C-alpha cells in the first residue's frame, strides 16, 4: 500500500527534520524483508513522547506512559514509540516499568525474536544487531538474548514463537525450543485475551495445523486453558489433529468450529467463554456446531425427500449464512480426506433451490396472519408461522399470500388451535 508507506515516510521525515532519530521497526521491517504484505508500520524514535505529540497536528496520546503516540497521516495511523527498555517483569507478564533510552540497539534488545528486532532507516540501511536477516534467510525463529530469560520475562512469547513458526513455515532454533519446553509451565500466568489474540493469528494463517502440532509437541496445552487441547481431552485432541487441515475455510471461526468438532468436545460453551471469545463469535461457532448436531443426529437412514426436508429445516433454524459456512466446513473436511457429514453438492443444490430462506421472505407476515384469521396474537402463532415457512421453503406450498392463508386456516381447523 503506497499511501501507508508514504505516510510513514512523512512521519519519519518530520521527526528527523526536528533533529531526532526515527526508523521503521518490528513486524513491518521483517515483513518488508520477507516480501510479505505490510499491514501496519510502526516507527521508533529517540524523541520523547511529549515531543512527538507536539510535532504533529493529528496525534492521539495512546500510551504515553509506555512511550507510544499514534500519529495520523495520509489517512493512516502510525504508532510512534520512544526507544525504551522494560524492567520489572512480574509473574511472567508485562513489565511493570519502562525507561526511555537514547540508543536504538537497547530498544531492539527488548524485542522478542531476532527477525522482530530490526529497524530500517529512510536511506534503506538496516539496524540489525542480532542477525535477524540471516535468521530469516535460514528460516529460523530465534530469541534475542538468552531464550530462557526472555520466555521467563513474558511467557506469551512462547505462543508468539509458535505462531510465527506456523505462519511463516519457519523452524524454531534449538536453544529457543529447549527454553520453551523448560518454561512452558509459566504460560498459565498470561491473560487469556493475549493468548487468544496470538492464537487467532495462528488459526488465520496458512497452516494452522503446524502451529497446533507444535503446541502438542511442546505440550503447551497442559498449561493453558485452551479449547483444544483441553484438559482431559488430550487424547481426543491428538487424534483430531490429523483429521483437520484447516487452511481451507476462509473464516477463522469456521476453523475453530472444525477444530472443536475434531476434538469431539461435549459442550463448547464453557471453553469458548473461558477463551474470552466475544458473544458474536461464540454464537457463530455454536450455531455451526448446533447445525452439525441437528444434521448428524437426524439424517441417518432417511429417504432423499426426507433428507431434503430435514436440511431445509436446519437451514431455516440456523439461517442461510450459517448454513453456507457449514458447507464450507464440510468442504474442508472432504479436502482433508475426511468424510463430510452431508452430500455437499446435493445440499448446495437444495439450499439454492429454496424459494424462501427466512421468515422475512415469507409472503405472509405475522400481522397479515392475524387479520386474515381474525384472531389475537398468542403463542399459537410462532409454530404456525414456522410450519408455513417450512412449506414455502420446501416448495410444498407456493410463497403466495392467499395460498399461505388458506393453509393457515386449514391447520387451525385441523389442529383445533
Ligand atoms: P504482526 O505482523 O502479526 O503484527 P508483529 O511482529 O508486528 O507481528 P506485534 O504484536 O504487532 O507483532 O508487535 C510489534 C513488535 O513489538 C514485534 O515485532 C516485536 O518487536 C515487539 N513485540 C511484540 N510483542 C512482544 C513481546 N511479547 N515481547 C517482546 N517484544 C514484543
Ligand atoms: Mg504488528
């Protein structure tokens, strides 16, 4: 993105114009070197946060205590952070103290991995004191400094290590991996939200299975409240891993659903909650799992027409978007060499053949029904409307107001409502 690069160059120029040092730093330098798309560009400077704040028109003091100021430029936001060192890591979590320093190398030293501890100057010069470029060339993740100390300081780095290895297809340096195995029990101290953010990135990546395998190999699941491998379900988890290849469903939450299915977890709700998923994401995953259950528990030994009606009922309950995602999930199972729960082309054809896919599309509204039958609203309405919806959706009754009213009246008489 040219705008993104231009804006950040502008920010760096302004800082330098005032006599300060400024560099691109961290993930964007790594991604640029690797030829990956850069999504955000962080800047590091020796200017103190108040100084940075005073130099730009559109600035937000997002984290002054940690030295971070957000600068808005050319419609993009840039985090500009003062060179700093971190101290007083307590409980294997965030540092309790930061100190601003005047030497970029000291700032780079606090960063987690050699590939993330590089800075790039406007003139193209790299500041790469720990051999980040050479590790990238060798496809290696390596801690800056003593890995044992670095993982001890902040246990989240272990998950980040695996996340990067998984997303980039890199190996983990021997001493880094050994330290990870030694420090893994400290993971339990880290806030779930931070872990989930990293796992979301792992799960969204090109090869989540690799990350999950590393988590298993490192036995990290014994120390984190993760939905997979979840305590007591380790063996299910292990056997589920080869059964899921998760690079094909586009949406990360469909991948999580696939994983939970693979783990055969009896109830996903407590796990998803523990895992601090938002309600919106939790609902989506739960609906996918519910659809799976509704289908698999009722579809054995049905005739084709019965199966079609069951499928249509499932679609109406789950909603079309969920049904479409569920079919993607089945597709992923099939691609992985597994057996999908449904005949995918058949279900797709049934789905696209539905003349009505939700109550909103039904040619009879609740009010329309009330005035047609001359009754007051009540609990009798909902099942009746559902019945009409199913008939219209399956083509047994046309989606036509008159026909639907006729059917409603017939049901009311037949069933003595
Ligand atoms: P991504 O491309 O996924 O955003 P990233 O490397 O930019 O990856 P961020 O979480 O955005 O990751 O962090 C930005 C930079 O801050 C990292 O490149 C690294 O230098 C440093 N950093 C982030 N988290 C840690 C940590 N837990 N310990 C040490 N340094 C960290
Ligand atoms: Mg980043």
